[in-house]
């Protein structure tokens, strides 16, 4: 660009213009860079996660068997007492199954009585007697299963509380275990934040660690929390580890579903490499690149690093700068490993 400008300027001056200076090598093509030292710092980085406020007193009530919901007796917001009837299924099918099982049991007992009489008269073999006895026992268990399911063709409140959600209505078909109501026990203070963390953060947490919890609903207010549960396995869907942080209301009104942010600072710390933020190029999440000077002082090397945290105008690097004492700060975005550099 500089040579093109000189050529245009000379052509406008005519043939009497003096030739370009022989020392035009002053147009140094090397990129000027500033180099900053890499320092080490001992830091206990906090584990930061977000999740929803809920309670261990929350229960999802469902039918044991599937069927058509014939009647619901409560709506969202209703207060209920322990044992109160909340909903029932249409029992036409289950009642028929109970009657069928009862008739099968009656027949099996009648057959067993007949075979026992024949066996006493030596007219039936021991095998026939044993088969009849087994048939009676199977019919008895079938009848017991049918009557048990008949009992659970209804939903009753397991404890006193409030219906905070009604998920299905009359006439809908439900399956076994599908939630119909969400019951929240009133007066309970066992509030927890359910969040998901990475495997690295999970390994740094322990139950009993103190936590700071903030809720969007109460901006500017911090609540005291504690890590109460760490899942021993990752969620197959997300690959993250569920954790629970218990939190005290401190007189505030809590409700299930409030969005919460959690910060837990582990007691153990580790050493991180600290570099200027401007030295990072091509960042993607925690992965980024940094340029370091080669021993010749004129070329650079591109290093892949892992960024642990950004603090102001500094970046904490967890991996990638082992054995590196200086990195390129100013001028890094214009570099590649083929270009030559010079210190500012």
C-alpha cells in the first residue's frame, strides 16, 4: 500500500521527480505486538448454576392403573386434608376384572374339592391333585391383584396441603403413574433449588457446603443455602449431574417454580495461569486460543487453552499455558503462525 502511494505521488510530479530513496526497507512488514507476562494465582473458583425452586414436600399424585377419569373433586388452589378423595376412575373395567377373578377362584376351589375326593378314593393321581391345588393358588393371587388394583382406582391426598397444579380433567384417559395432581404440603420449609452441573463442578462439590442463592423474584436479596444432595449419576438426557441446594426463606414468601441462581465456593483452591483478556482470540465457550512468542522472538505459536473464568480485564486459564512465561496481548487478532512480529 505504501509503495502504491509512492508510485502515484511520483507520477503526478513529472519526469523531474527524484527516484525513491534506496532505504525504502523502512516499511517493516512485521506486526508490532505487545507481550505480557503469565502470572500464577491460587483461586477457589465458585460453582455457579441455575435452577428452579421446589420443595421435598411436593408430591405428584397419580392412579396406579390406567383408565378414564370419571370424577375429580378438587381444583387448583384448593386446600385438602390427608386421606381426602381427590379423583376416581370409571370402574366398569376394573369391577369386571374383579368379578372375573372371583369367579375363577370359585371354580378353582370347586375343582380342587372334586379332585381331593377322587384322590381319597384312589381314583385320581397325586399329579392331578397337585395341579388342582396350584390352579386354586393362582386363582387366589389373581383375585388378590384385581381387588388391590380396584382400591387404587382412586386418588386420595397423602398429606394435608394445597393442590398447586391439576394436570388432567374428567373424561381424559390416564395411564399408570401419570401425574394428575401436584400436592404441596403447607407449612413446610424444606425448600430446595434443583440444578444441574458439569462433571468437573460435581467433583468439586460436597454435601454440607455453604451456598449463596439469589431469586429473580427478590432482586438484590441473597439467601443462605447448603448443598443437600448430589446425584450419584448423570442425567442421561443432558449428561449433567443433578444437585439440590436447600435454602431458608428468611421470612420471604416462596413458591414452587421460582427461578434461582446458586453460587457455591469450594474450600479447596488450585493454581491458574492469569493473562490479559485481550490476549484471547477465537473464543468458543471455555475453549480459546492464545499466541506466544517463539524463542527466536520473531515468530509466534498458537496455543489452545481452557478458560476457567473471566475476572475484569483478566482471564484465568486452567490448561494450555504450561511452561509459557509470556503471551501476546496487543496485536493478537492480526496474527497467525506464518507472520513475523516485533515487540512494541
